[in-house]
C-alpha cells in the first residue's frame, strides 16, 4: 500500500528484456535504500508495485513479468530514465495523498502541458474504461503520484500541477506525447461496484455497509 506522495526519484541502471517476455529492472536509488530496503519488500516504480529481488549499496533489482509490462509503461524505460519511487507505507505514517495500490489500470498519453499560474495544466487522455471512475475533485494516481482531478472533458482529464510536484517527481519533466501509468482511486472502484450490485439486486449486507461507513 502506498500514498502517492513521492519521496524519492530513482534512475534506471538497466532494463533488460528476457526471452520469456519479462524484464530484469535495476534502479539506482541510494537515498531510498538508506531508509531500509530488503529483498521481498514492495516498492512502487512509476506507480507500479514491484518486489525487490536483490539490492546492493546503491541499487535495487526487480523481476517484471509480461503481465506487468503489458499493463504499464515500464517496458518503455531505458538506462538513464528517471522514475518516481515510493517505499510502501508503514503503520503510523502520515497519509497526505490517498491510498494507492500500485496496480495500474491503464496507460495513457499526456495530450497537452501548458503554463498556468506558478505551475502547469496537464491534459491527459482518459481511456473509456476508466471514465466512470474519474470525477472532478477526485483522486487519481499518475505514474504513482497522488493528484487531484481539476476537470474531466472530451475524453481527457486535467491536472493543475503545482511547482512542488514538478520538482519532486517526474511530472515536471514530462510533456505532450509522453506515456503515463494511471490508477483510479480505489474508493471509486468499490463505490461503483456496490452501486452495480444494487442494480442487480445483490447489494451488500447491513454488516458490510456498517464496515464501509466506518472506513
């Protein structure tokens, strides 16, 4: 589980495809490693939850399976590319963003990036399958960054990107045409699933509703 608040930027040391259709990914991130990372830990790379299989003093290595490559933009990474890196949450951590699972729902491309005030306005393509889950003032994770949706229109959504986010994440380096990983807010996912169940006459029990309300 992650929060979408990026504390570290990593650099791709190597991204080697194998004959089975997967990838061996090595990411240099000494600052993140200094916080305590061990083999089998979960780490989000550009919003994709991966498992550390090896680490040394400056880098961590991951096995990326074909399913993950098919559903994310990790297959486009090459040596030297910068990536957003977030270590998994610990109990007691501040949750300044929103709950992010690291399970990418779709990839999309940035349609436009324009100056707006002190920051930028990003327009990102919205895949039709995700349209019901993306609403104005709701959350969405873009390359693992917790962001607030400023507007939804014409098959796209917009983000008002503040300078702090541009500096601390790869969003400041990306522009029109660049691919990004999208993960919808899990609350939206469950809310629509519950609504669909009601329409089918298979709504949640009183106990389930009580549990959801407490959350």
